């Protein structure tokens, strides 16, 4: 004698989750990371950063201390992305403050 479960046919795909099966969802490999999205939206910035990185490796540009506080651990800030080697050297704190200042200036 068969039990009621043996008489049942296999459930269709995606039953139990409202029909929202995995057939249309993207795999992790297909998802775009926030970094990749930023790179696609800002090709000029990416180009300027790559140019400067290459120049630093070749010794064409030398990293300097922060122009505000003198901290030796400084980052490059591009005031104009058309000129990738013309940078202001700022520590992380002063670099963030500069971007905040520029954002506030642009809003007014």
C-alpha cells in the first residue's frame, strides 16, 4: 500500500517561495562590486590614479609629506584629473577634510 506522499508528484521549481526561484537571480560572479561600479562611472579618475601610480613606481614622482600637517603617511589628492601628476599630498584625515570642503563648496 502506498502512502499519501508517494502518490504526490514532485513539486514544481520555486514552489514555497512565491515563485521567486533562482532561475533568474545572478550568481556571485555576475554581480558588480561597488568598486567596479565606481570605476565604470569615473574612468578619468581611474586613469589619473593609474598614471600617478606608474610614475611613483618609476621614480618620476616622489611622495611628499602632508602639506597641511607634515604627516609622512600622505595620499595624493588630484585637484584636476586632466593633470594626473599635479597632486596635493595630504594625510588621510586632511584628504577627507578636503573632499568634505569641496562637497560643501559645490552644494552652495
